[in-house]
């Protein structure tokens, strides 16, 4: 399923869950004597809230223990997996640096590194935004997908809150503290061990984090932009 189709489906789920619309159910319209109990049961099952994915936290691993099989050529795309480690700056023995919050995402038995910017070269505050969606569950692993904030999320630069380095790190740590499964949009490292550019890049190459079932009702997207990105 393409990213755009998945987001449209998620938005449709959110729309229905909020009570602003109801799904058309083919084959239900008929005589008053029709048995609709099966349909009613299906609708009740669809309306039932989904439990959040279980949170798993593991000790982070060094670069030598990361998988190295993301596609060559540093393509943009999406990686779906379990968020198993949060690695703030200063963590020893694992990929880390002063300008990023590093995440480690597990897909099966493989581990990948994700570098999320918390600072810029100019040290201007980054912009941060969130958006909620209905729950979805695509397969884990890499997907070659394009992604664009205005097109796929309907957001522009004015929708972002400016946060300095310390505030942004604290906000990301809080948002991700209970995250279990996650979808990361970004650019693959040259060595295939992970992703970076987890922010607005433009021209269908935007990055971000989609937390699966941030609560029982749906998913939550976290987006970032630099001060120079106006769109």
C-alpha cells in the first residue's frame, strides 16, 4: 500500500471514529425482515478501540551490530518496525552525536539507527508539529515511498512550533517514551545501517516519525522543519 493511500485510509478511519460520518455497508439495504446481525457485529468490531502495541525497550547496540541492508544509493523511503531504544546525546557505546536524538528500530532480528535532528548548523530553533490519524498496521520493513508535508498531511510551515535544542529533545523524548511500533520517513544512510533527514526536505522527500497506536484510538505523526524551510 502506498503512503498516500495509507494516509487517506487513516484519515477516513479518524473521520468515522469521531462520529462525523458512517461507512456505507454494501448488501445491507433490503426488506425489513433481512437478518443484519452479522453486519451489526462486524460494525461493532470495527468500532472497538485497538489496544496500543506493547512497548519494548532494549539496550542500544553499537554500529557493528546494526543491519547494513537498506537499499543502496541513499534513497528516500519509509522504515516500519519496533522502536526499541532512545539514544540521547552523550550515550556511550552506541551511535550518537550532539545534534541528534538517535533511535534504534528493530525489524525482526535486525536493528537500524535513526538520527533525528534536535539542532541546526545555525542553532536556530527547529519547528515541531504533530498530527493524529486513525490506526493502521502496514507490514514491517523498508518501503520505497515518497512523502510530502503539504500534500500528504495538509500542513504548512506556519503550523510548526519553534523549539530550541533542549526543549525539542525533551519533547521528542516525551512523545516517544511510550511509543512501541513506529514508521520512519527519511533517507537511507550510505552504508545501509539506518536513516536520517527526518525533517522537511521538500519535493516529495520529507521525513518524519509516525507512532503506531500512540493511544488506543490511533496513530500520531511527529514532523520537523528548519527555520529556513518555508512552504
